[in-house]
């Protein structure tokens, strides 16, 4: 009985070892790729904040500015589905009084945010100057994008796959082996779109409207791939 168990154990060990030995030798690497693109879309986040002794007074100031901005976008030919405005945000405005060691209510702060999507980014400077003149006092850095994003994402993904194969080839050559076919490849994370450099959008006069430059954006992808190693 013991001899039979020993034979069965040896047979099972042999099967496992053979399966392991029959597995292909793989090298796993990561690859990255990116494409530089001239943007043709811009999203402009802006806001207006007003302080006043009463909520109604601050709200009127904010709503007057928002209406003026909406009129500007219509006059500029911007489709109204590309313009959105958020609800009002209200908070009390307190000041700490050291003498009484209490907070004194000075009034209220009312804020409202807006977003303008520009399909013609040559209008960016003019739009920024225009909203600042109308009382907008919160301006985010514009977010740039492209209408051909899907196409450029595929190009970046292909570049990442080629980069992964080149990296694997370097390792194979260093080990005196030959790089075989890919056994597994997957995209890691989503495509990344980012500007090449941060730009400060500060302006002081209408002459500055033509000084805004969108530059280029980078669309990047990453992959993880496993390749077979052939050789001795």
C-alpha cells in the first residue's frame, strides 16, 4: 500500500513539473506613448462672487453679472447648450472681534459658477477679456481638448504598444535570447490629456485679448505586455 502511494505521489509530481517546464518563458514590460496635438476646443470655468449686508443685495449683484455674461455669449454666437451656470451658493460673512471675543456678522457672500465651451478657441482671449469687464472675478485656467481625441488616443495607444515591444527586445538581447510573440497586452489606466505647460491667464486691458496662446496638449497612453523569450 505504501509503495502504491509512493508511485502515485511521484506520478503527480512529474505531471506538475512537466506542466511548469512546458510553460513559455515570458518577459513582462510596460510601454508608454503620447501624441502632441493642437487643441480646437476650450472649456472656460468662471465665477462671480459678491459681498453685501443682505443676501438679496449680494444675489442681485451676482445675477446681474451672470445675465450680462449670457448676453455676451449670445452676441458672440456661442450656442447656448455650450453655456451652463450652477445654482447660487450663499454663506455668512463673519469677522472675529478680539475685544468681545465674538464673531460679528458683516453680511453674506453669494457665489455662482459658470462654464463656457468654445468650439472656436481663437475666441478665448476675447471671451476672457469680455467676462472680466462684466464683473467676473473667478477664472480657472482653460481646459483644452480636441474634437479628434479618439483618433489621437488610438495613435498614442499604438505608440505605447511599440514602446513595450522595444523595451522587451532590449531585455531579450541583453539575455542573448530572441523576442517571440506577444502573449498578453492590456492598456493600463485611461488616456491622459494634459497641457504642455501651465499658462497664467491674467489680463489688464483689451489689448491683451490677442495675447492668449493655447499651445499644444499631450494625449498619452500606457500598456503592459508579456512577450515570449526564445532561445537556449
